[in-house]
C-alpha cells in the first residue's frame, strides 16, 4: 500500500496547476456573490507566508552561496577557473539576449500598466488584504547576506578551512530541508491565495493570456541560445554544431522529466562523451556546470520579471536590467537542486534590485515553476556545449601531460 501511495503522489507542477485553477474558481465565485471572506482568508495566509519567505531569503542565500563558492575552490586549477568564466559569460549572454528580445516583442501584445501588483496608492483597490499578519523581520538585509556569503565562500575557498566548510555544508543541509519540506510544499497554497485575489480583483485573465505568449517566446529563446552555444562550440572544436545538438537530445528530454540538472548529470556526461569530449573533461565540466551554468533559467527569470514590470507600468531599461542580469549570473550558483531552486535563489535580488513585493515574488515563483522543466533542459544541453568548448581549448595542454594523468574515474 505504501508503494501505491508513492506512485500517486502529485509533483509540484501539478499541485501548482490545481492551485491556480482552484484560485481562479474561488476568486470568480467570491466576486460573483460579493463574498470576499474566503479570498481574504487566503490573503491572510499569503501575508504570513510571505513574511516567513522574506525572513528565509537571507538564510537561503547564505546557506547555498557559501558552499557553492567554496566548492569552486576545489578542482583542477586553471580548467576550473576557465570553465566558471565561460559558464558565467554564457549566462550573461543568455540574460542580455532575453532582454533584447523581450523589450522588442513584449510591448506588442501586453498592455503596459494594465495590472497593479506593486505597493502603489491604489493597491488596496486591486488586491484584498488579509485579516491580520505576523511580522517576521529578517535577521539581515539581502545585500548583507550576499556580502557575507561571498566573503565566507571565497575565504573558505582560499584558506581551505575544513571546519568552516563542514559548518556551512551542515547549514546548507538545514536550508535544503527548509526549502524542500516547508517552503516548496506550502507554495501551492500561497499561489492559490494570490490567484484567488487576482481573480477577485479582475486582473488574472490579463495575466494568464499574457504569460501563455511569454512562455512560447521563452521556449523559442531557449532553442535559439542552445543553437548559438553549439555554433560557438562547434566552430572552436571544428565539429558540426547540429550533430552535437542531436547527440544531446537524450539529456534534454531527461531534464524535462526530472526538472533537475543534478539528476540529469549521468545522461549529460554520456551524451557529451558521444560528442567526442574526453572522459576527464566530460566528468569534470558537466557536474560543475550543473550548478553554475543556468542560461535557460536566466532567460526565464529575466523574461518573466520584465513582463511583470511592464504589466505594472514600470520602466524597463538596460541600465536597470543589466546589473540584475550580472548579479543573477552569480546568484545562480546558489540554486539548490530542487524544482524551482533557481527562482528561490533569485528572490533576494528580485526584491532588492528590481523592487518586487510579496505578490510579484509569488507570481514569479508560480510562472517560473510552470516552465521549470524547459529551463532545466536548456541548462543541461548548454552544459554539453561548454564541455565541447573546454575540451577543444584545453586539448593542447592536456596532450603535453603524461599519458596517465587523465585516468581519474570520479
């Protein structure tokens, strides 16, 4: 019986879809009968959960960024540094590409300023407030958490202090439990409350119609960035980029099913080896890039945030978005290996750099997770391109080494 129960356990995405549908139905009924009590109960939960989420964001940043940066201090010296640089540049290119496409296409089908999810004077007219709230002040500001995380992470990487590394790895384990056992399971209720409230306010139809088109554009951008990555890798390695992409298809579809770059690593490594990448490079670059190279996730986060900003009537400029994209590339190192991990890691900079409030952050979470599998598939396929690139540019230096060097089985 236990096994049967496990088989029928709903994943996060189906639960979010049910929550959205239920929120729209409850919101519509409440509006039709002018009975806001149920919607306000949801708004009360949203207020409390939103405060808890804001309290948790600095802890999530410290818990994931410190071990992530500290781990970059271990590995193969120049190859590690160069791989990290290539992954970062690839992520920034993806985010910048998304900005260019979004600002060119989005205004053609969304009405700027058509919804209000910010804290403007008329916010009370569009979204119902809860009956009460519980204040949960964060122990530090998000920027303070980022600075502490960078200092500690880099410090551990340089000093190789095992005691501190073990402490922060243990802290990361606690935060993983917090995210996977408390925050992620409660997200569907939070999303239900947001969508019930938006339906009651009359903004949900506009949002849903817009984001169906946004998702289509995001997936097209994922495909285009993959082609771009393999054209670069194919040019450097003197291989046909489309043959390279064809060999990575198993990894792409595995990632769609698992929604996890980490869970797809074995398939990514095997597909990368089929592209003629040496075992040493494939088994080093693919696992590393699974945690530091998230070009697909960056495209999605950039596009969804721009769409929400435009719908709220906010100015969207490259001067404002480029620093966000630069920081997003660093913050992606903190993304935990769970569905929705990238958006959880990005909540802090969405708040501090773009000024997103609780409702906007909740909408970002729902929208991101709705297409998380495609973003993950783009991420892991891009990892294969970086492996081909790194194999080509390090081949000469590896050939100078003794024959026995690249025999590590790890």
